[in-house]
C-alpha cells in the first residue's frame, strides 16, 4: 500500500464522517461549510500531489511538504480561533440566560405569596 | 378550530403597538402570542399592556427559534393551528381569515407575495432570487410555490405536531427548510396570494453581496436537506404516536 492511498482513505473517512454527522442533525450547517471544504481539500491534495508541488513552486517554497505544514497550521489556527470566540459568546449568553431565569423565578415566587 | 397567531418580534417597540391594534380587529388578542426574541427595548411590556400574551427569550435566538417556542406554546395551550405573523407591520391582517380557510385540505398554507393576484413591488434582482429559491423548493414540495421565504403562513394540526418537536433554527433558513421538513413528513403545502405592506420599521438588506450570500446559504440548506434524514426528535414523537395507537 502506498502512502498516497492511505492519505486518500483518511481524507475520504473525514468527508464521510462530516456527512454522517450532518445527516443526523448533530453538526449544524453553520460549521458544516468549513468542515466540508476541509474534507474536500484533503481529498484533492491527497489524490493530486502535483497540485501541492505546483503551488509550492509558485510561492518559491523548496519543499512542498513545508507548504502543507504551514497551510494546515494556519487552518488549525483559524478553526481554534473560531471555536474560542464561539465559546466566549456562548458563555456570555448562558450567563445572561441564567441571570434572567433567576430574576424571573424570584419574581414568580413573590407573586405567588401575594 | 383554535388558532394561535404567533408574532416573532425583535426590538419592534416603535411599531408593535400599532401592529397589535390592527391585529385585534381580525383576531382576539387572547389568542395572540408575541415571542419577544431578546429585545432590548420595550417590545414585551407594550405588547403585554395591549392585551397579548408575551413569551420572552432571555437572549436573541433568531426567528426560527422564536417560532419553535411559539409552536411549543401552541401545543401546551391546546391550539390546533398557528399563524406566523411578523411584528414589523409587513403583513396584513385581512389575509388571516383567508389563511385559515385555505387550511382546509392542506397542512401548511403560505401567503405568497408573488402569486397571481398579488401586487408586491420589488427589484428585478430580488424577484429572480426569490424565483430561484421558490423553484428549487417547489421540487421538494411537489407543488408550485412562488414565495418560499414568506414568513406569513399557517400550520395546521399535523404540521404543528411536527414543528413543536423540531423547527429549523439556522439563520434565514427556517422558512425554506420548514417546507422541506414538512414535505418529508408527507404534509401538504399550498399557497394563496397576499399583499404586503412596505416594512414599517427596519431596512431590508439590499446589497448585492448580502443577496448573493443569502441565496447561496438557502441553496446550501436546500441541498443539505436532500441528504438529511428525519430529525431525531420528530422520529421519536412519531414512534410515541404509533405506540399510543397500538396500546
């Protein structure tokens, strides 16, 4: 088995996983676009190594594998940043919702006493 | 048939009083619920003072989630059908009775701005975008729809049961995706022509970039729904119903 086949199989597994998660309403559309693009890009790059070589030559990068590492690092950075921002927003919304609930429950119990 | 009018509203303090006043002429305000989707102005208190029921989201969740809340409210309070009616003054109350009447023989009736008989004015670009979306949605619904993104609609008893379990929440996708969801549950969808007012408040998005993004997003959601199965909550509800019949 050549390494290329292994790479293609892994990329296809990623794509299938994304589709299965989408299908069962676990993965929302909002994040699906990004993961679908990542999965398709992985398949294209693994099935067509010449593309990576050509892009590397265009940027003047001697070893194509370095472009892959830099590119993957950048994509991971963006994904992590998005998750961090979403987490911050979700925490903020949760705090507001709980505060609102606490105030409403207190008000309801006071109304019941009267 | 007990019909609930659900009004999703976000920061509509300026117009909500007027909307409810005109609504009261067509429908008793006791059977109207305002779903205040996290407004930061006086929308909720104005609506409550006018005599409507108000359900307030603690945070902004979007129109889809607001309608999801409305459907759950309807089931809880024993309603048979739910009319979605916008809080910005765009929809006309005189069509409410037509929607209810058209529910005879259909599960969902959509008030279409572009159907024959309507007189809605909009730019050519906007119209062709709407035509494209409606065309694709029509393929799913197996009936000709001219205005898939209209938020003026009624859901009958069978649709209500499905939507109370699951209603799409994605930004801008709820109107179109709910039609596909209903169709996949073998519910029938039809439309009637309606007129709409110019928006009383808020500015509709007109830029080419936003319109393109909007179209791409809706077409993506439509494409996605071809591979999607039944939402887990809807499937469970159906199994419960079958079990009840058997018991």
